[in-house]
C-alpha cells in the first residue's frame, strides 16, 4: 500500500509537470468513455433491464410467430387466458388516447385500456386507494373506473389524496377514480408511460367503438403474464401452440397460423425489440471503435512520452530500480488518467442521460419517452472501461521499457531503438487513422442517407400545412354524429382568412399511427387469409384531402360529398395498389376489388405513390375511402394556408372552441408531425 501511494504521488507530480498532455488525455478518454456509457445505458434500459414489476424474470409476452407481433384479438386472448396451463394469469393492455375533463379545460391524455386482471396478474399494489379487478366487470361498459398514474396524480392533482372516489368525465362519460398506481410502476411498455388505466370492457365509452367480439381483429390488445413456478419457456410455448391448434380448428376463417412464441415484454416483442437491439448493437460497436481510437491515440502519446523520459528511466534502472517497479508506475499513471477521464465522461453521460429521459421525442405523444436514467450497471461498466483503457494504452511502452539499456542511454542520451519505437508508434497511428476513417465514413453515409430521405418524394407536401388532431369520441361523438361533426369542422376552418383548402384524414401519412386491411381480387370467392392478394394501408379521407395534402391525382376523380352510405362503395388507390391487384396502373381505373367483408369496391381514381410508414420503406399499396362511407372517430384536419403558423393555430383554436368547447385537440405543423418518422435517422445521426 505504501509503494502504491508513492506511485500515485509520483504520477500526480508527473502529470502536473505536463498539463497539456494530462488535459488532452483526460478529454480524449472522457469523450470515448462517455459515449460508451450513454449507449450502454440505453441498451441496458430498453433491452437488458427487466420490467419494473414483481418477479420480472418470469414475465413474458405472447407473440404470434407468423408476424412477430404481440397484438391479439380479445376473443383469442380469452381463449389463451382460460385454456393455457402454464401461466399464473394472462393479462392484456392497449394504449389509447382519451379526453379527460376534471371541470377545467378538457385535455387529451394517454392511457391503457386493460383487462380486469391486469394489476393482479402483474402483482402490482396500489399507492393510494385500490385497483379494479375481474370481479368489477359485468359486461360492456360495466366498470366505469380509472386508476391514475402517480406522475399524473402528482402533476395534475397536486398529490391530493382526496381524489379517490372523485367522478371525472372521460370522453364525456362519468368515471370514478379508484386509486393511484405506485411511482415505480409506469406501465408495461418501456417507452410509453400512461396517465391512467381504464377497464377494457368499457371500450365503447373509452374509444367510441366496441370490437371486443371481433375475433379477426388482431390489433386489440397485447398479452403478457407470469410463468408458473417450474414451467420453462419451451413448455409454455408448447402449451400455447396447443391452444393455437384449437383456435385454428374452431375458427378457420378468423384464426390461421396461430403458432406462438414467448418474448420479453416492453418493446412490442420482436416486432420492435429486434430492430432496437440491432440499432443499439450498431451504436455500441461504433462507440467501442471510438474508445479503441482513443486508446490508440493515447498509446502513441504514451510511447512518445516514454521516449522523452528514456533518460530518466535509464537513470532509475542504473541506480537499482527494478523494471517491474517502473512498469508499475507507468501503469499507475495510465490508470490514474483513465479514472479521471472516465469520471469526467461518466458525469457528462449522466447529465445527458437525464436530459434524454426527460425528453419527449414525439410531441403528439407526450407519454412516450426514453427511460434511460443510469443505474449501478452503468457506473460499473464505466469503471471497467476506464480501468481496461488505462491498462490498454499503458501497455504500449512496455516493450520499450523492458529493452532499455541504461548504460547506452546514459552515454548516448537516447534509447538506441529509434527505428523500432517509431515502428510501434507508426502502427498505432495507422490503427487510429483506420478507425477514425471508418467512423467518419459511417457518419457521412448516415447523414447523406437522411438528407436524401428528406429530399425524396413523400407523396404529399408538408410545407405550409397545419394538422389538427383529435378523436371525436372524446367529445361524445359516435355513429351518425361523427360525419356531421367532421363536416362542420371542415366548413368552419375553410372560413378562416388565408386558408386555401381543408381536408380530413383519419391518420396522416408518416405519422405513428396507421391502419391496414387485407385485399382480395374481384374474382375471389373464398375470402380466407390464404387467398389474400395484398395487405394494403388504408386511409379515410374527405373530398378535399388530396388538394390540401398536395398529393397528385394521376387519373380519375377523388371522392366527393355524394359518396355516402347510400352510394356504391368506391375508393381511390395509389400506383402500387394498382400494380399489385390489377397488374398495371393503366388497367385499374373502373375495376373492382374486395375487402374482407366481401363488398365490391370500385376504383374511381389513382394517385401517386408516397411514403406512409417510414422514409426508407419499399413502395406500399394504399387505398383511400370516403369518410362518409367509412366513418372514423380518429380525425386529422389538414389545413393548407400561406399564413404564419402561430397566427393560423390561434385562429383554428378559436374556431373549434366555438364549435365545441369540450373537444380536446392539438395543432402542429405537418413537419412536426413527421417527428416520429424522422426520430430514428435523427438519433442515428
């Protein structure tokens, strides 16, 4: 211990004599170790770290093997829950938006619709009040209860313990607050923290529709649960597949390819988990290359420093010091620099990670965030990287010191091995240049790819366009009142000075929401999944949508106000849809095709292809239905205008408040709405 303290004091004196070298070395390592700590923290939080629930190691989500998704239909969930023998309980949940009115200005909040056994199956205990249970459910709309998230209770109810039992309006329906969830429980999607939980049996009141009996609708809920003690994942998979075989035989029209696998919950199974793992692994590899480049750079500096101190080393050897003691002092100095640099890098990474955790990357989804607050694993990894880096670049001058001839050095004033020393340093320089060239090239490719994506043809023009997003079920609209309210909103916004056109669409392209449907040729009579001609993205639009969106109509016509429920069903399709279903674009006008319900739909117009899900997608088929024939509660008004966005937003807000003071909505530019599509390339850059 005494010699170690001597080495530390000597190392500090040497670094104090060379402040330029010390500062350069510390900053180099701080940047490299900080980058690795940030990437590992994200990987740890999203991939390696289990859900914050009791017995997290036994919690699994059920994933369909055919499409690698954890989404199931509600009837299939009931069969899986009641027929399996491997889980203590299977629960389901689904994120959704609701309008919450506590007596003040109504607002749109995000919550989970969950099955009655959700909290019981996860083993969560309330912080305040109680949770709802299966025993509270007695059919549709029979459980008008909600549970508040701790963060929402803290920020919107100011920790008022008297909220338990209070009745609030949820989509203009009365719901009673039963309790508050514990602060550590933030839902079962790692990136989506709900504001509240509501029973799924109240779907009609929460969403304005009820599709819980639709077995073929597989986008209703995600299913997860704890394995029973002693049951392995392989055994549970076999058990679930036996239930899947029963479903295939019992419901051949709705349930096909019902084989299941188990996935870790939190990232939508392999659907989002695999791309996230691949992306973070790539980032970790690049961060590792940065650290190697830093070590190569510091190795060169240490080799040069050892050469400059060769006379000092020779004198110490001549006076009787051992080579082991000198090497130990060199490693002490290297590890000391690495620890100081690692500490600086860790402090910077902790600050960055906390900012990242508070960041809301998608303004339209304030509940979406990246929970990457550092934990003990991040600190240990940073320490390990610092120590390993210190030994790595500290080992560079070892051979040089071991071969030092003190008598030759004292006589000549140099080590006498200039050629070999320069060879080692040249090799380190080559390694450093190669790694840096790879990193710079990768960065340039990523930036160039993003720029090319942004300059590409979207199939719409986002400039000079505002989007008004709402869910009309939040205002109590349903059934026949939906198109009436939507028409009133369109007509009202068209009267605003400077507005050129107003269109309606259920979900705008390149947003984080979308709908799709299987499509069959007109000649197909057996509408089973095996005979599907294509799976097409679908949109519900108003007559002026294409003009407001800046989408080119290539042939035919757009939808009109006469395309209502009493008129024959029609659709506008894109070029890719025409190629997949009809063989060519020129052969599609006036032709018919069928959706899963078997109705014949006539093609009345063809528009240009566009980007619908992501900037890098291959051409996707898309179809556009008249909103009068396909009512939708999800409503986005596309407002094209040459006015200043802030002034236009104020005018839109005032106009819609005059229509319905209780309608929650948000307003943003289309470029802001595209933040979800641009999130991944921006993060990569």
